[in-house]
């Protein structure tokens, strides 16, 4: 097979949108039949070494993490028609310059339009709770209206307007699609889960009931695939492969890892640590993901606990020695925890986190507490229940075995291999363009 070029787009709105496509890029690059180009909007500080072996293009027309999180906290998104227009132009320029055989994108939502214009196959990386066939229509995140009117009244109003809200969020996307005379997105669920194919990094049948052949012999029967719980956590810190050290100098009996991520309720961190400090003999591993933390501002007695602050940790190594994970409820921390048999106490804040937490709730592998309804008493009771409850540990172990039975990287690799073998390639444009391309987009090795 002639070498195929694949561009993997990473729109780094949160850390997950960097690590997920990066992990896939590094895996696919192991196949000498593929030339991988990693198009990324930003490299999180301290993780620059991870891209050293990739062909990298830096995207300039992107949204910053701060812009994205501010918009999400207000119940909207930062994507205007003008911003999408800029992204599409940048997409087209890069695609014409590299002439790829396949596009893969993580939150590069403009690819829905760009790929159709140039007739390139586009695989979207997402989570299945966003699929329009799911029934999570009554999920209400922490929003200004719930903070002002209270959770009950605010949630009721949001639920009544859910359909209109999802269509309004999708409006700039549908306007830009209509302008370029390509298929429109639909509602905001379709915006997040659009593409010729969608890889959902979730266990099979978590949210969908689609059946497909393991040999992918009929591509028309499955456009959206739950490939399995994708573990894209760090394997080591920096360039060192040395074992990660847990500094539990007092040899406390319980170890709790707190990771609210780049998009979690970090404003609650003082209350969280203050609550955990009321327990005895606990070692806390606080993972900041680059956020600034000042423990001196926590106005409470910390003599019952020890705290180890880390920017990043190799989750799979650390979680083998952890009794409980406290997170924002997103998949990037939850899946590594469950893959290592550790229960999760989730404090979701934005819509995506609430959706994911709700989607796994029937497994009884953790407890979820709304960020806008946080109370120390409920929080401490939840910690004790998850650490001491044998039934909870048993459920986590069952889910762990389910996760380990799936191999998402192998599934994706096999899908891509089979895709390039099929006659469907005739549906897409592989002709080399004869166009003048600017030098703004440079590929760096």
C-alpha cells in the first residue's frame, strides 16, 4: 500500500483535546504506511516533549482555553460565524497544501464544512453522550440561571427550552454550512458529533446500541462507533522514565487523588481540600494541570493530611496506589480511574461533564455532586461511602474488566486500514491540487 497522509487536528480547548488526538497520532505513526501530520492550536506548557517525533503544524485560527471556558460557564460557546470562517479558510489552506488521504479532528468543528468542500473523508473524535440518539435531554449544568434562581427552578426553565437552546447554539455553524452550500449540522448535538465517521472513545453500548461487524466489511452500516474507553493519560513525566514517587512520608492509610482538570470547578478547591482534611490519615495528591494553586489561602487545619502538589502525573502508575479519585467528572480522568479499579467522586460543572457523569451513573462506580450544590457534609459522606463500601468496589472491578476487554487503539487502527482498502475511496478527492499556497502554515519536525 502506498503511504497515506493523515492530518490529525487538535483544537486544544481543554487538556483532553490535546492528549486524545496526540495519543492517536503517536499510535498511527507506528505504521510505516501512514504519514501523520499533527495540526495543533497550542501545546500545554510542560508537554512540549510529547510532540518531538511528529510532523507538527501550528494552527493560528483557534480559540483559547480561557475563551472557551468563559463561554461554557455562561452556557454558550465562543464560535461565531466570523471565527468559523477563519477556521475554514485555514483548514482549506492546510488541506490543499498537504493533500491528505484522511482527516481526523478533535473539536476542530470547522472540518464538517472544510472536508465537504474538498471532498475529503473526515473522522470526528468525540464521546457518545453527545450523540443525538441519546436520551440525556434533561441535563442542566452549572449556569448563571441556576446560580441566581436555584438549581430546581433554573433547571426546570432550561429543560423547557432545551430544544430551542440546542438549535440556537448550532445557529452559527448552520449559517456557515449554508454559505458554503454543504450539508448543515443540525442541532448542537450534531455539531459535536458531525463527520463522515465518528469515533466515540467510550465502551461499546455505553450510550449507543449500534451493532457492527468486527471486520468493518460494510462501512455504510456504521458511521458512529464506540471504540472503547480510550486511555490517553500520560505514561511518564517529562523525558524521564523513572518511577513516579508518591511522597506519603507519614505512611497514611488512605491516598486520594484530586484532579479538577483545566475545565473543572477549580474555585471549589479550597472547600474540597478543607473537607478532605477533616478525615484522618489521608495523603492527597493534587494534580493541577498547570493551574496555579496557593495552599496558604486554604483557611483550615491541614495537620490530619499531607498534600503533594503535581502539575501532571502518570495516571496508570499512580492510580494503582490510590483509594479514590475526585475529579470534574470528565472522561479524561474517569476512564483511567476505572481502568485501574478506583471509584470516582465527580463534581461536574459544564454540560459535557454532566453528560458524561450521567452516562456512566447506572454502573454505580461513583457519586456525582453538582458544583453549584456543594456542601461539606454531603461531600465527606460521599468520600466515606466510596472508600468503605465493598459493593462500590465490586462494581468498579466489574467495569474495569469490561474496559480491559476492549482495545480502542487497535479498533481504530484496523478501521483505518480497512477503510483504505475499500472502494469507498472513490467518494473522496485524492487528486493533487495545483494551487498557490502561502507559507504561513509550515510543517515542523
